[in-house]
């Protein structure tokens, strides 16, 4: 069944010289009918955050927690090229008009301020603009 906008129906009724009081009542009822019924039924969405969990079964990492950013790059490319991709995106941004006004000087500033198009040109996608906590794990589930 085709859907029609309430305003279109109002125009058609006006064109056919329907009584204004009747027109107003019909339009009000139609507006009420098209409003979602379950607006109050849904609980508010739970806010979520990203966390990076690093496997460290040999205990090589220090005991402190770190922060980092979540990135994506093409599957066949080496992860070792990631810093160069970030630098290239930052250089491209700093060469732009906005970048000349507010150049980025650190990797963190690059992730927060450089637009996605500069990272996309470097085949890199930033999933978190702000750093997230990285937690260490020994990769073992404790016995009960």
C-alpha cells in the first residue's frame, strides 16, 4: 500500500473545499496516527566504550596500563606501515589550508583533528579519535 505524506493529504482536502474545522480535526488525527507508538517503551541506549586487550602470556609488557587508538588498514598490508600512513595523513593535512592554520604536531592530535579523507588516502581508517585503555592479560582463564 503506498504511503502519502500528511501535508499532501491536507492539500488535496483543501483543494476539494472541505470544511476548515473538519480539515483541522482530520489532520490532527492523522498526525497523531503517524507518530510512533513505542517512543516511551524503549529504555535509553547504553553508552559504550572501546578497550584494547593485549595478550601478554610471557609478561613482557610493563605492569602499567596503556592507552592507544583503534585503526584499520587493508588486510594484505603490513601493520608495520601504520606509523608511516599516519605521518603521511598528517603531512597531507598540514599542507592543506586548515592544516596550515592549525597544524598537528603529535600522533594524538592527528587522530583527533585530521579529517577521515586524509587517512583514507593513506588506506587507513581511524575507529577511535580519542585514546582508549589497553589492558594486559596472560591469556589464561583461571580455574575455579
